C-alpha cells in the first residue's frame, strides 16, 4: 500500500489534495471530490468505511506476511534438519562402505585360505599317491624277497639231499673198509695156515716173504684208497660248509632286508597316519570355513517360510494354522575327536508376537527330522525349555531362559567333545548337553542349523553364522 498526501491528519481526508493506493485499489482526492479507481465519492462516512476496510485488509496482509515469515523460518529449520540428516546418512553410508570393504577383504582372505587349503589338499593327495607307489614298490620287493626265500629253501633242500647222499656214500665206504679188513684177516689166517704147513724154514721164509709182499701191496692199496676217500670226503665237507655259510649269509641278508621292509612299512604307516591326520585337519578347516559362510537353503524350506534378503540370512514366516515349519542351512557341522572347533550360529528375533500360542525354536538337526521333538534334534524354544535328542528338558530351564522379539539367541556344538550349548543376549543358558553317538543314532554326523516356526503370527528372524557374534566364544 502507498499513500501520497499533504495532510497531517492520517484518519481523515483533508481539504488538500492526496492519493492512496492499496494494491489494485487507487483513491484520489481532488478538493471535495474523492475518486475510487476513477469513480467519484463525496460522502465522508463512506470514505471512512472504506478507510477502515482498507486498514483491516492491511492488518490481514501484515498477519499473512508474519505467517509467511514464520513458515519460511520453519522451512529453513527443516532444511537445516534435512541437511544434518543428510550428513548423518552420508556418514552412515561411509561407515557401511568401510564395513563392506572390510567384509570384502575378509571374503578375499577366506578365499585365499580356501585356495591354500585346496593346494595343501592337492599336495597331500600327491604325497599319498607317492606313498602308494612306494607301498607298491615295497610290495614288489617283498614278493621278490619271498621268491628268493623260496629259491633258498629249495637250494637248502637240495643241499640236504646231497648231504644225505654223501652220508650214504660215507657209510658205504666204511662198509667197504670193514670188508677189506675182514679180507685182510682172512688172508692172515691163510698165511698162518701156510706157515704151519711149511716144514722147512726156507720154504716158510719164501712163502712168508711172498705173503708179506702181498700184504704190503694190499696195505698200500688200502692206504691209497683211504687217502683218496678222505680227500673226497674233505672236499665234499668243504663244499658243504661253503654252501651252508653262503646260505647263512643269504639268510642274514634276507633277515636284514625283512627288517628294512618292516622299518619302511612302519615308517610308511606313520607317514600315512600323519597324512590322514593332516587331511582330517584340512577337512575340518574347510568344513568350518564353509559353515562360517552358511546361509539358509531355499531348497530345504517349508512353503510357509520365505527368504527375504539377498544374503539368504533373513526369513519370514507366513501365518498358518500351527503347522511346524522348518528351514535348514546349506552346510552341516563335522565331528572329529582330534580337532576341536566350535560350530556356532545366532538368531536375532526381528519380529514375533509375545503369545502363548507362538512357538519358535532353533538349533541343530538332521534333514530327515521334520518335527522338533524327534531324535537327532537339539533345539532351544522361545518358551524357555530345551529339546535334546527328542526329549523335553523343562527342569534345567529358568524363567529368564524364554526369549522374545529383539532378543539374540544362539546355539553351538564342540566338534571334539560333542557338547551342545545355548546362549541368549551374549550369555550362556542352561547346562551343556551331549550329542548322541550311540549305534542307534541316525546320521548324527550330518547335523544342520535350522529354525522352526509353529504359530499363527507373522514372525521374522535373521541369522549370523560368524564371526560377528553377540556371545564371546572365548569364554567357553
């Protein structure tokens, strides 16, 4: 609004000329004549009414202007708040990017570890192949030694036969010597008879000389024969002794080689045991790494359970009529008494009605078991009790063992001791339980993480397979 006047009185028009403008409204006074937008007025009351209306409009416009200013202030404050929120979101985005980078680095480290384990496994397989080849070579050597041993046994039998033959020959020679002595005695008798028959000394001496000469010839022949026989016997004995010593040497060599074979076999067994132990250790490491990379398996899932995130860790249970619904993880745990690993996971209860009819449980189970109260099922229920191998354990449960919305609960198994334990919001709940390893237990070497629902509400959970747990595993 603009007013142009020469009068000092603001409430009335003076006799002087003036002009007033209210937006599109124009009032001009020329003497006693007042013109409104070119239309002439002479009544003062009408002019006063018009002036009052104009004042009201002016006040309204002032109020609107104040309101607009207030709105402008509010908008500025909101803009500042939005800027602050935007800054916070940017900071959170930076933090998330850093976390994502850390996770990517950890994933790369895990991949590198997995590659190293694969390389170790390949090296172990190569070593195992080399050991198998060595074992085959040792078996061949053992077969050759057995053949040599059989040959030596045959030679020994042949030598025994020859020795028996020599003994027979020796006995025959002794018999011949006895016969020769008998003949000599007979000759001596005949000589004696001839001596008695000879009457004269000359004849007797001649006959005696002749007999003596014959006797000498017989003795010489006997000596030569005996010497030749002794030589042959000595030669045979020497050859026998040489053969026996050779056989003893070969037998000693064979004993040494068998000792070497036994030593090599024992060393091979030790190497195989070490390799098997290393292989088991690597298998345990691989199983543990796979478990840490676990997620829910869409192929082992009830129709009323839906996976609702890209990482397959968050699930939503649709409303149903109290039917038990289960979902299993992709990787099981691995038992080995020589290697201790804690296979542990946690469940965050994102959404759950606090009702007596709601039933949510989680833990480890074989995929054959569809209900929660069957054998080879180890679970923790929201009402605060535990189900161990199909048996309900109410006595060990405390009042604060029950869990509800926004709680974080966990379940773990020690691969060496087979102990099962449960946690809630970073604290262990209940006692330790043992996984059944009796002959009647079914497939207890393939226990998978699971979560189960049975209610009429719309539940939602999110799993964490490591390593960012609320419970500190180092306190076990």
